[in-house]
């Protein structure tokens, strides 16, 4: 199973859990906690992580763009010199 399929599986679990609860008129409890709450908390955490990754990528793009502009104005940064070889 690939990681890309996990959100779809979680969505299916949410739908099936809701149907189960409506059919039986009672919450589906897992390990003392409503299973739907666990799945929804997972969804919130997953979305938060995706947003963090997106912000990181966006910041990195901006930094690269600023570095490129700076190099265009001032020239590229010289590579560090190696110490004298004996």
C-alpha cells in the first residue's frame, strides 16, 4: 500500500463508521474512544502536516529566488578557499 492511498482509506472508514453508527443508533467505540473522533483527529493532523510541508516548500522557493536575484545584482558567492597545501 502506498502512502497516497491512506487518505482515501481514511475517508472510506469515516463513511463506513458513520453508516454503522446510524444503522445501530450508537457510537462505534474503539479502545474506549469513539472511532470517528480518532479518524477525524487523524485527518486534522494530516492536513496540518501537509500545510507545514507546503509552507516549507514555498519558503525554500522564495529563498532560492532571493538568492538568484542577489547573485544577479552582486555576482555569485565565491567558493571557500582551501588552506595552503604543503
